[in-house]
């Protein structure tokens, strides 16, 4: 495992931001199971977590106008550093009002931070994308191996219902290769019940990185 300080990396027409390697899950489909980087990036395993100043400097070393979206998503769960990245996002939005910012999360920030975290997303993100990946608590535990076990699935659904009041464009995502047709239909029902959209993501295998 090669460790670097790769904070930002490009995926297509989006700029991704890697702020932590900590995660409360050990998902079977996690991209970091297949190597050190993503889409040709340097290793995303961090020597240490970057400071707010380092994160901001790395983002601003790019021409933000050249990207469709700025995405907080790396080799860890970004909500471990939610307060800091929300502050960074608000600063960016103040200076670059046209920039669109998304956070990809496992939806467990209430459990991670031990509080009602949804209000912290307000004014910081244009999109909150939550990995759902199963239609049942048992299925979620089986595929995502959350640290908080059976508490995680219910917490994710409650978070989705709450955060959408602060960030209207909130979506669930599922990985196509790890979900059946019947379960996908149930995930669609759950998304509708929570009042959020559902997106099906393609599985990224080692040969596609």
C-alpha cells in the first residue's frame, strides 16, 4: 500500500476530493478493495489527513470552471470530516457561486458524529448521494459490514428523510452487480417512501480502475 497526499483527482469532467481514509463500513464493492487509486489517480491512501488549508489549496490549484462538479469522495467516508468540508464548501460557494458540489456518503453521519448531522449539510452541498445498496437491514449488514451493525440501515433511512429538507437534491445509490431485480424494485419503493431519487451505479472492477 503506497501512501501519498493525493487530495484531489479528476474523474471525467468532475474534480474529486479525498479527505480521509476512515470509514464506518467495509463494503464488498468498495473500490479500494481493488488497489490504491481510482481512474488513473495516484494512490489515494493518505499519509495523514490533510488540513483544511491543504484541502482548499489543492482544490484551488485547479480551474474550477473546467469541471461540471466538485465531489467529496475518496478512499474513506467524508462525513468523518463533515464540519470541515462543509466550511470549505461554503467558502468555495461564496467565491465561486456557479460551482456545483456533491458529497458521496454512506449516510451514517448521525452515528459517526453522534448528533443530528443533517443541518450541517445546508448551504454546503448541492447534492447528497447516499449509498443504500440493499433493501433490508440484514442485506445491508451482509454486503456493507457497518461498524454499527443493525443500527446502520435504519439510521441511513432516517438521515435521508431529514437531510432532504436541507438539501433537496438527495439521492440513494445502489451498485448494479450487487443487487437483484427484485431488490432493486424494493429499493425504488424505499426511495419513494423517503422522498428521494434512486440512482443505479455501475460496479467498478479492478480492470476498470
